[in-house]
C-alpha cells in the first residue's frame, strides 16, 4: 500500500488546484485573493508535474525495459498536456483550462498506480523507434490540449450568445486570444504528427522490410493527418474560425484516439494481449 502514497499525493495536488479554482472563480470583488491563489495554483501544478514525471519515469523504465502499458501511455500524454497548459498559461492566462486538464490527469495517475497490464515495447534499442515514440507522444499531447481548448471555445461561444451549456464557465480569455493559441498548438502538433507518420514509415521499413503496415491504426492516423491538414489550409485560405474550426479540431482528435488509444483498449483490456 505504501507505493500508492506518491500517486495519491499527485492526485491530491491536481484535484486541490482544480477545486480551488472553481472556488475563487465564484468570488466577487476579490481580485487580490484570486491573483494570489492563481500564483499558488501555478506553483502547485509545477510541483505536481515534477512528482508525476518522476513516477512516470520509474514506472516506464523500472523493469529495465521500456514498459509502455496503456495506463502509463495515457498518463504520459496527460502529463505532457498539463505541462503544455502550464507553460501556455504563463503567457496567455488560460487558468480555466485547468478544470479540464487536471481531472483526467488525476484519473490516469491513479490507474497507473493500480495498473497490472505491462507492455514491454520491442525494438527499444532502435533509435528510430524511440524517436518515433517520443514525437508521437508529444503530438498526441498537443492535440489533447487543442481538443480541450476547443471545448472551452465551444462553451464560450455559446455563452456569448446566451445559449445553454452543459458547463458554466466562471471565466475565460477573449475568444480571439483562445483562437490564436488553438491554431498555434494545432500547427505545431501537425508538424509533429507529420514527423510521426514519416518516422513510422521509416521504422517499419527498417524492421519489417516494407514501408508501412496497412492497419486500422495507420488508416485512422492518416485520416487524422488529412483532417488537420484541411483545417490548417482552410484557416490559411478561407479564414476558418469559430465553430467550424472547433468541429474539425475535435474530429481530428477523435480519429487519433481511435488510432492509438482505441486499439490499445481493445487489445490490452478486452482481449488481454499485447501487440
């Protein structure tokens, strides 16, 4: 049971920040308290990131191999997503996003602590494989951030038009600022996704002797690439924005989820085998 304590500490830090944000967001005429609390939140998230990162390193490399089971993989993606949020928040003041980012991170921190499914990745001695995995995880994290950011934009859009929403946001940055950040993140994520697909082809050719294995994972990844390419082209050529940009962002993210996480859920949890 003692091994659970560090995971519980990280989960507590993340949850405490999320709950305290909702508390101060509802305060009126308490700008000084809000400013001080937000600074404390930033410090607490930084501490959580350090502890969470240490746990991930131990879990993934503890057995002397590259253990990338499903829960560890998602926890790593969410760790990077929280890190991206924390860095973006230093400049853009998007504190509201922590209400979306931190609870999923809490869930998979705890699931990692209870994980009994290991996946010892093959070919970890191949430099191209490790580069491919690293780039892919960063790309997934950026698109996870973008998807959560797009959801906030959708809620903000409805709130501005006095339409009912399933979540009442206490505050949110100006939509123009949010939209600009969204496309910066998507552009960087798209570059990394392109590198992921390209490095995947190169790695596949080195290991299997053919450029690419045609599977549902590959199909969904390429389909997602085309959606994000179309979104960026539409933004550049036609000035796409608002709900159209949000829908394309979420559609591309949905395909990425099906590409990697969906296949891992079926194989590891439902069929109880690795690939």
